[in-house]
C-alpha cells in the first residue's frame, strides 16, 4: 500500500481497450481508480514507480463451474460452496457463477436458496442452473431420471429461491415449452442459454435469433451431435449466431472436451464472442479418484472425469489453464484469449462490474509471468494468500 494513493500495480496491462506494455493500475479500496501508462504516471509523481510485476490481467470470469478442490456448488451447505469458490479465486478466477446440475426439483430449489446468500456476500457472482430441461439424447452426465420438459411452475420456484441471483439457465430448445420458458426467464432478467441439445440447425438457430430469447450456447460441441456438412446441427447454428453477434459461445478449454483444432476454428469463426469456461467439478485441483456431480458418481482417471456410462462429467482444470490452452494450442492472440476469460464472459452473463481494468470496476486482477503462470491474485483490492 502507498498511503493515500492506495495500492499501485505496474506491469504489461491487458484491458478491453488494448495492451499497455508498461502501465500502472491504481486501486482505492475495492475499486480501480486509474490505469495509466507508466510515463504518464511519472509526470504527476516524484517518487519511483512501483516495481514491474509482470503481465497484469483483469480477474478471470468463469460462468460455468460446478466446484473444485473436493468441494461442490450443488449443495445445501454454504460452507461447502464457499470452499469451492475460494479454490477458483486463488487460482485466478475472481468471479464465478456457481453451476447446479439436474437433480430432483426440491433438491435444485434448496440448492439455489443455499447459494443465494453467497451472491449477496459477493463470494460468487451469481447462479447458473444447467437442467433439468435438457435433451435425453444429449444428456451427458445429467441424470436421466430427472430430465423433463420446461415447467413454468418449477422455473418460478427456482426464480423465487434464487431471489434475483439466478444469472443463467441452460435449456434444450427442442423441448416442448421451450419458447414460453425462455421468455419467462428472460423477462425475469435471466440469461437464457441453449445446450445439451439434439435440435436441428433451424431450431437451434431460431432460439438464438434476434427474435428468440437465448443469447448463450452452453459448452459448444459438448452435449450436441457432431458438426457434419449434411447435418450442421447445433454446432453450426451456434457458430453462425456468434459470428453474426447474436450470441456468445462457451468453449471448455481443457484440451479434453474439444480438440485444439476445433478451438482454433471457434476463435476464427466468432471473434469476440468466445467464452472460455472450465465446467469444473469437485475433482478440479484434486488427484484421480472417485467424486460426485449432482446425484451421479464420477471417476477421474489421468485428470479426465467420466460417469460410469463413459460420458465426460465436467472438467478438472482452472480457467487460467484454459487461457494457456487458447494461446499455446489454439493459436489465439493473447488479447483475444484474455477477452475470452474476462470481458466476454462478463458481457455474456451481464456482470457489469468485473472482467476489465478501468476506473470504477472492482479491483480484481491476476499477475502472470512471461509463461502465463500465476504469480499473484488481487480480489476486491486485496491480495489473496
């Protein structure tokens, strides 16, 4: 800390506006006060500028994560959810949406209610509900026993339980009742995501059209039929919608869920609309072994999580690993890859106080070395241990 000026951080700073090779970020309390080139900073200060720290990014924003470090968000125990959030915070994801998976209706309602105070406390940025209105054919690790058509009454129960903290909900657009459910959610301020779908190109694209209510694709290519030139399906529809700036597309950047060549295609086809996510579950940051995702058991072998039927069951990586994957394996330019883990997910989920370093934003930042390895994490103006 530097007296009345607050905390000052110097380095190569990456923001929505561009990259400053040598800049100073000034923090007052929980907020960013200024971001200036070091030469400009020096014109108003007699003392030496802070020591050059490395590459400084906005705090990372993960809008799809189910847990980590042995802890889960699909719980009614707030301490359990707090521990999951803390794991992601200290690994650079200073803003996370806590994702719930398909379960019995009463269980999902209770879980949403349990997460609500954590949003109020600022520990998590909101709630994401994935299911139960998903395709049985493309359910992945979701429990078939609880999948159902969209139910306005259940949606209303979830909205009441979350009490304004529900940010995103994922539905399959081919399910009867989707249009009414999507409108119900959108009218309540919830971002409608489409995914875990076996829909045709036309149906999926319609949901993502300017006349439709959906604006986000949940983990593009996973939980969907493969892209084919005679059956383009949801993957092509999602890419077209993103390229036309009607939607954002999530991409699980762990090197397991999608090949780096597909990642390169997505970055090329939809610049500025790619949202890297972890889809992390309980085993993220943990050794191989037995874990759970919702009501299902999960086996992690060589870092890959699968349910007994063989489907992938979420990720085990951090979002910072996804950033390195995008740059090193997909060939994404640094600024574009950084946007995919900061400003773009914040835009996609409607989080207007995080994801960038500019005056008035929360003072969330990560400091990286030249190899994009983590040095330090700043959250709400405080360094995390």
